[in-house]
C-alpha cells in the first residue's frame, strides 16, 4: 500500500538556520513526489516536484529536495530560513490514476 | 491569469441545512477534485471528476454530492447527512493523459463552520 509519513507535526527553527522537513514514502511503483506549501486560510501551492528526472530537485523560494530511493525519502531543505517561510508543508505521493496521498503536514515556525 | 476560484471563502451553516461550495477553473484542465482538510490529518479526497457528467467517490464521499455539468465547474454540496461538516474544503484540478504528472492546482479554499 502506498503511504506518506512526515516526521514531526511541528518544526521550529531560528531565522537564518537550516530548514529540514522530513518525508518518507512507501510505494510499490516508481513514485512522483511533491512538496506543497500552505499559508493560513489559503490553498496549497506547489514548491517542487520529483518526476523521475534529476534526484535533486530545486523549487521556489530557495527550497530543494532530494529523492533517495534506497531510503524511500524525499526530505525538504532550505539553507537559511526566513520569517516568510512560516507555513504548513505537505509531502505528497502520486503513482497514477486520480489518487494523490498526502502526508499529515508539518507546520514550520521561524523564530526571530 | 489562469487559476481556480472557490466561493464563498467563509460560510456558516445551521445544523440540518445543505450548503453548496462553488469551484470554477479556467486552466482548461479535464480533472477536478474536492478535498477536505482537518487539522493534523492532511487532505482527504471527497470526489473527483475526469470528464463532464462523470464523477467518482473518493475516500470520504458520505454526506457529500457533486455535479459536473461544465468542464470549468465542479460544485460540492455538503448535505445534512454529513455528520461533522465543519472543515476547510479545497478544490483542485489537474491535466490528464501522458502529460499528467499528478501535479494539482488548488483554489484558495472555503471554510465551513456549522453552528
């Protein structure tokens, strides 16, 4: 069965510190993987996606993620956090058809 | 600009009332979706549609109904049979076929509160 697990429902970092949001997946077929960001009372916006090309994927706002098949992971990183990065982040898995599986989300807090 | 428009943004309902949430897209996407979001639970699929006049139940369809009379429109009705309707509802769309990588395009959401 396909699944997505985001480790940590809340992550807090200081402004300027490294951001690391963890995502592990389970899939019996090659996956497409996504990170979406959601600001309060808004919809989700695509940050980046892995679609079986380069394993290191760069997205918007300085975020990037690395697909590691051996670890079944797709962690999201940003070298230096900014206050505007405070939001909820969702990892998602797509393996075809019409079903996308979302993780439970990780809320990122950025301290001044 | 192309995108998805949801309305209303906020909606209050008394118990026993049906309410309809609007979703319109001008991205020329074939597929449209409705998700429900509750704190700490991610997004759960209510209904989806890949073509006009056809739609399929998702994981939590009970107490909801949809229609797809036009490609651009996919309204969701939350009926009085939905036991716990207070939630944030998100409409999304995507392409179909070989170009489809599963990327979803979302509206701004509608927050429904039952009083």
